[in-house]
C-alpha cells in the first residue's frame, strides 16, 4: 500500500512563504504524476500544481509565479514552495500521486495552511 506523509503546513502572514513536503513509500512501481491539491472550507478540492516523472509542471492560474513544485524521483518526494501567500491560499493541502501501471491515485492525509491578513 502506498503511503504519503505530508509536512510543512502552518500559520503564516499574508506575503509570507511556506514549503510543503510529501514523502511516498510502499510503492512497488514507479510513481508517475505527483500533485498538490487543496480544499478550502465549503469549496471543492482543486489541483494546485502537478509534476510528471520527467518534471513537466503544471500550475493553477491562481498560483502561477508564486508556487513552485519540485520532485526527487530517487527519494520519492515532492515539495511545494509557496511564496507571496494570500489569505485565499488558506486550505488543507493534499499530496496525491498516480501510479499509471496500477491505475491508482493515492492521497495523503492533508496539511493545514492558514494565511492571516
């Protein structure tokens, strides 16, 4: 069973930075996409950033230029550097990975990001 452990959430003032990390373990096959999603209260979960195994990246328009996603294939980790945070970035952030060979997506438990104005 694939296990994802996130870390790095917390409280930050608007304009500040946070770095989220996620470590995957237990996978027998290579991880393809590694993604960060977020869900704010009363809102649907949304894709924030995605990175393929070959490090092709995709960002939500709302975070382009402020967030950076990186991955380390050897360590099965993915990070999300979040700069210039805004109150509207506050949410629970979830790490998620896809193993195409299994046709499965796995989720972490989520980490809270709070941005004070």
